[in-house]
C-alpha cells in the first residue's frame, strides 16, 4: 500500500494522510517529519498509524512524532486523543512498558570538578542499580508494601525518607495518578514486581552521566538550574515486568470484551474498551497503579544514585530533580476543541508532554517558562533539554520521546558486536557498563534516527524550544 501518493504537505515539518487513504479511517493521520525522516519511516508504521485513526471517539487526527517506528498495535511515537464520553482506551496504545519515562537530576558540579570521579561514579552506580533483564534488588516487598507503592507512588516513598519534597513537586502528576487501584492489578503482575523497584531493566533503558555542552536559552536555563559544563544524570526506565504483564492482561481482556460493545478494530493489537465501561475504568485504574509503580521505580533509582554519589565523593551532595516525564501513558486532560474546553483521553505511546508557560499541570516554579521536556538520544549521542510551547496544543501538547529506531534490534545485532560498540564509544571518551554485549549491539547508535534531525523537526514545527544540549560521559545500560 503506497501512502506517499496520498500525503498532503501542510508545512515543512507536518504531513497529512486523508481519510480517503483507506476504509474505516474516522479522522486523518498526521506525521511530524522532515522530508528526510519521512523517507526513513517504515510502511508498517504508517499502516499502524492510519489504523489508529479508526478508533471509536478519536478526535481531529491520529498523530505521529518524528521518532515514529513500528510497534505493537500503534506505532511508537503515536498520539491519539479520544472523546471522554464516546471514546475508547486501548492498552497497546499505551505500550507494554506502562509509564516508561525519563528524569533528569542536576548536580552542582562542573565537569572539570568531577572529571577524575566519572569512572568511579559510573562503577558505583552500576553496582547500586541493577540493570539487566529480570534484575532485582535484595529487598523483597510484601503485598502491603507493594500495594502502597501502586497507590501512593512517589509521595509515598518520600514520606518514608526515599527522597525530598521537591521530588514530588518536580514530577509529572506529582508522581501519582489518583485513579490508581492496586486491586485492579493481577496477582501475577504483582509477583513479578515485588523485587524490581529501583531497577533499570533491559532494552534501551539506561542511567547516564551527562555534561551540559551547550546552552540555547540562558534565561530559561537559569530558572531550570542548568548551566554550561554542568554534570547531570539522566534516568530512563519504566514499570518493568509489572507494566508488561498489566498491559498483556488487559489487552487479552479487551479482545474478549469488544464484541459486547460492538467494537471492531483493523488490527487485533488495537483491542480496546469504551472508556466509560466497567472494563475501561478498571484498566485505567490498573494503568494508573502501574504508572505510580514506574514513578516509584525511577524515584528509588534516584535514591540509589544519590547514595552512590555520596559514597564516591565522600560527602553529602545535591542531585536535584529537574523534572520527570512519562512517555508511555494515557491521561484525562482538558483541551480546547472548537473554542470550548473538553475532557479527552490522551494516549501517548513513545511521546511526551510539552506543556507551555501558564499551564495548570506543571509545577509552580515552571509556570513562567513552560514545562521542561527531556528527549534522550541513542546510546553515545547527545540528548536535549527543551521547553514546551503553546504551538504544541496542535499536537495535544506532545513531542517525541527520543530519536526512534530505524533498525530492528535483531538487525542491529547482526551488523555489529557489543564489544565493538563499547570500544568505539570509549575512543570518544564515553564509558559504557552493561550486563550483556548483545544488548549493547541491539542499542548501537546507528540503529536509531539522528537525534539532531528529530529535534530540528520538533523545533521547526514549534512544538518545543531548545534549552540545552547534553553529551554522554558514562552510560549504564539495561541488558
């Protein structure tokens, strides 16, 4: 199926596929991309995006960010907003790693002050934070403690001394979704989660020491507490086995219950519930609990990272949370539709929020600047700190979550060896620690789109503005 002949160019960075492209589309599909990135997009990802445009209650358009690539059901990099009364909620439109996200911790040190400690810091963090497939801490939680994390998220951990008040304030949704109900999570999912809080997991997850190499907006950087040559820590992970099992549980349930609500989808992987059905509300409560678990996971990793810094530097140090943003999630949000405020169910799968100045859902300290937006690059490449803009309202206040794959993990592993990737990065002054050479090969930088080209699209479309560029110093990878 050739989609290029149906493409309508709306701007240098925005393209539209009309509903006439194929039967069943209720709204157009839009892609934020440059001409070069558009040429790299797999046809399968486009088909998946246009499938999303057929979901009941979808509003205005199905969207894809410039990091688009094929996924399970919807593509990675997809955004879809559903009418809260008539629309659906789809487990695979969230993704199997529910509330996978990124957070950035800011140190008070410059690279010149810490350069001799970087290797030791990386080694200590590597030992403190388990990072491979099935990785776990020695700490085992009982059912009561796990249920508390599922329902209380970051605030619950901070109450127990695993963080600071600012960790709650500087986290999307204050690190807790109120709809959470631990009883909606299966016993199997809970068993898989009991010893995984504070672990990175596998795949593209990482904990990375970075250096601020360029400031684009001095005023906003100052408000954020970011300065040139600063050493920072970026953490990327999600809800681990619990989120994967939860998505699996509810996707299977959705397949079974769709006939009850006369729902049909062009791909079984898009199985969904009416949001206002008992099953839909139950999934949203389970997703909220899994999201709380993911925020708690990133919070505990931050706790261990802070302890590692204290051990290496021999004194208490300050690692301040700039912000934590989710990029596999579904939220109830208010948006303006035809001049009126409407509540929508906004699915973001491999896409992150980018709220502008004044938005009610961002911390008070960022009200005048807009929300910090974190977009990591691939392993060994730059990452970016941006700020949300009002123009992103056209994308439901969303931007990319990363560079986006352009090659499968299997293909990347066929093309290189993990040992070579580590050696190549070492020559560039970037240290890599991992439990798996194959995992490193699968995440080789060439398997991803060019992060600078992705950022060019985001900024060219005015969805966000650049604040700072971050270069890697040391990478601790999942398996």
